[in-house]
């Protein structure tokens, strides 16, 4: 939280063998440490490191709770998100497709987690050039749910508008530029890391 991620990662790495030795590699304490390491690595933008941690955490959660449990679906979404940010698109597509379906089955399409998963999947499709699929996903996004649960840092209506703007620009509709610029401005006002979607927005107007 003091913007010292390298120092945080060093301390977490030093703690790992101690926690594993005292409590075991499958313990709640060790999983908590891994979860914190994943959060710091993601915040730092070290998605190569985060990917392996997310994969291991998903396996651990699935082993503990089972394939159908909401916590397993949530961790699958996290893994898919990291794969998307790491630009491992083939893996991200499979992971996010499975995660969104599992979250919808367990929690319903109106849950904040399901909605957030749909947003991430739409961003992936935009990055991959799958514009028709992204358009379909944007139609399933409930801005009210995202706003009520603060599932995204910036105004979700503006963020969805930015995604729509990217699609509009790809079709030659110059009015999409205004939507993209509004989304960039909204993101610039947050402390959220400048993620892949932000880079897509910036590239579209540069």
C-alpha cells in the first residue's frame, strides 16, 4: 500500500519457507501468503509470476472445496484474469469462459463476480479482435450491479462506453473516439494499474 511492491515481494518470498515448514504447503496460512503474493505481483504488473501462483492457488482451492464450489470458480476467474493480462490469450479464453459459466451457475448472472468476469472476458475479446463476441458480452453487462458493488474502480457506464467506442472505431464510426477518451479520463482518475484494456484505449486514439 506504500507502493513498495519489490520490498513486499522480497519479504513474502522470505516468509514462504518458514510458513510452509511450520504449517505445511496446504495450510490456510500458506494459502493466505500465496494469495497476498499474487495480489502484490498483480499490482506490480508481474503477470508472469502471478500466472504460476494463480494456477497453484486454483488447484489448491479446487482440492479443498471441489469443482463446483463458488470459491473454485472465483479462483478460476482470477487465474483467467492474470492470463489475460499476461497476454496468454488461448489460455485466458478457456479459463474465462469456464469461470464465467461456473460463476453464473453458482451465483447467478447478476452477481458482481459474474458481471466482473463478463467485463474481463469482453476486454479479452476486444484485445483478440473478437469484436462480435465482445459486443454480445457488453449486452450482458449490468452497470447497476457493477456500480452497486463497486466491482470496477471507474464508473462502469463510462468503462462500458469505452469498450463500445473501440468497437465503433473498428467499424469506422468516428464517434467512438469520444467514448474512448472518456474511458481513458475515468481510468486516469483512479489508482488502478494501467491494465491491458487501458493500453487498448490509449492505442486507439494515438
